[in-house]
């Protein structure tokens, strides 16, 4: 007899309790050897003053069980609160978000009957680091962080997933024609790691045309690996065009823990009406069973779910007069799945599960290279003209380090700017040495001291460095 495995469960908000109860009903009726620790998350916890939507004690359960089955929650509107999903993913190191999106033609309406795509989204960094600042009266910023360790772990997982699941192609999407350093790093790591998998087809698309093609011809994709923000958007696109966001499961995978959840929200307007589709959460639970090595149970439930869909037993959002036979509620759908345990679909592909979770190698950090400081970007809050600001900077600092460029919103406005360029009160002022010269942190401190004495309101600085002789910063327009 298989020993019972302990997992953590949260019923969430809105339709969360209904779909979780339906999911747990199927698991229990299937005889899955699980025991459950329930924690409270979401709206009520936010209202008790916990800005992340989870109480400190709940982490003890998550760290102990290492597996979390989570229903959707409601995040209060306005400032002062954090995204619970982002908090959990980052705190537990859940770096890979895996979202299978496939069509169930002809039983669920879709214009893409042959669609079968897996989106593997980076989960911890990018703009979802949530590092934002208001810097001037007119300008706010959000930092986009792409790291080599984060990119390497995520991309290697995508290739291992493709190999392990019998997939044939991995596609990367970035916007590295514009963000040459951040997205450029992600693309470069994709090429480096992809070279280790010669049996898999590989390609790269600029994300705008990539998303357009996903919406139009998703059949051209197999496994797609993307940075965080793009992955959030494209996985919802893929889920919707496959038939319904309500059907899409997701897994959040880390080295130590994993979280399984539907990709849809808490839908509070239909809560308590027994009309929500539990399929997204139920299929996430099936993915969880595969992760735990409970493959026999995963197969029985998944195939029973497919048979239920084939038999036309549908909840309201996928029900149609032409394709459905019976419109059912949340709990009734779960009961229909249970009634079909041991059955297999007639037309939809039978699902087979094998093995446990993908075993990833321990990440080894690369040795540090030679780093040299050759300048500094100083961001200034000012309502002067570019020429007036340049004159003040030159008088304050002198010629060490030399002022070489001023930009506004990334556009060069000094020297030789154009009068048609609209400027805000936020300026990047680049001081940069040439001919292999370097400066020290003491030089930077002295320079900033001079700017302070001159009454110049500097609000942020970024060091300009070379790494093993290569520039570690983007060139300004006109440099």
C-alpha cells in the first residue's frame, strides 16, 4: 500500500472553496493516498493586516509538505498589498511556471482543433521583481531584472521538460531587438543551453510577432519558454484560444517546493452559485499527482475527466447546444468525473503518466570576471533645458569624468539635441571615461559631492562598467 503523502491546501476566495471542494472530492473518491494541511490565504488575511495575504505560520506548512494545492484568491485593490502568487513563487524559489494549453476538439469550441502547447514561464524576476520608484514629479520607473542564474535554470528546465515529455521543439520569445542586454541575455542563454540538446528543434521569435502567431497559428508551437511578463500574457492567450481559461492548469516548480493552481482568478461575482468550472484546479491537481509519482491515480482521474468532456457533461462556460449534452454545476461535474473513473476517452488522446518530477542539476555559479568602473549615469530631476542642465553639470564636475551625453526618456537631447523632442523632468546624464581609463568608488563619491554642492537634484545613479573588456551597459543614442 502506498504511504500517504501530506500536502498543503488553501481554498482561497470567491469560487475557490467550491472548486477546491470539488477537486478534493474527486481525489478522495479516487483513493489517492494524500492527507491535507489546510492554511488560510487571501482576502481575509489581507484584511487582518498581512500585506502579502499569507500569515507567517502558514510558511511552516509549506516548507514541511513542499507541495501546495492552491485555489484562486481575491487581492484587494489599491496600494499597500503585495501579490500573494508572486510572494509565494519567489519566497519558495518556484522558478518555472508550466502551463499546458491544448484544445479538446470537437467537444469544446475552438478555432484551433490541433493545438497542444506548453508555456514555460520564468517565475521570479523580470519586472515582476516589483522594484518601482517615483523619481520626479512626472516620472516613475520599474526595474527589469534578468539574471543569468534565473535564465539558465528556467531554460534548462524547458529543454529537460521537452525531452522528458517527448516534445520535439522549444521556442524562445524575447524583445531583444530593443532590450539588447536584458532580453538579449535570455536569448543568449537559450542559444547556449539549446546547443546541448541537438535532438530538439529550436527557434527564437521577437515576442510581438510570436504572440500574434500564437493567436493565429498556435499549431506551429510545441514548448515555449519566455521571461516572466511575456509568459504571463502569452499563457493566458494560449489558454483562451484553446477553448477556455477555465480549463487550464499550471504548475510552479522549484528545487525544493512546488505549487499547483488554476490560472484563472477568483471570480467573486459567481461565487456560491455552484456554476464555476473546477477543471483548471482539478487538472492542476492531476499534474501534482504526476509530480509526486502517483502516476496511476493521475492517469485514472485525467482520463475520466476526458471521458466526461467527451460525454458532453459540461459546466456553463463551455456548454453549447450543439456540442454539449448536459449542463451541470461545479459539484455535479466532479461527481460525473468520479462516475467515470476507470474509463478512457474514445476520441481524445488517452493520457499516460510516467516517472516523477524532472531532476535538475544543481546550479553552479560561474567564476567572476574582470570588472572595471569607467563611468557613471547620473539621473537628475530638473526642469531646465538640456543646454542649461549641461552647463550646470560641467561647471559642477569639470572634466573628470567628462560629461558625454544627456538623454530624456532614452532619447539624446545633448549635445546636438533636436528642439522637437518632448522632454520630461527626468534626465540621464552620462559621465564616461575613454581610452581604457578607470575610476574608483571614491571618485564617484567625490563627484556626487560636487553635484550636491551645486544644488543639483540627483535621484539615482548607475555605474558604467566593463566585464572582461566588454561594455556592461547600453550605449546612448549618438554614442
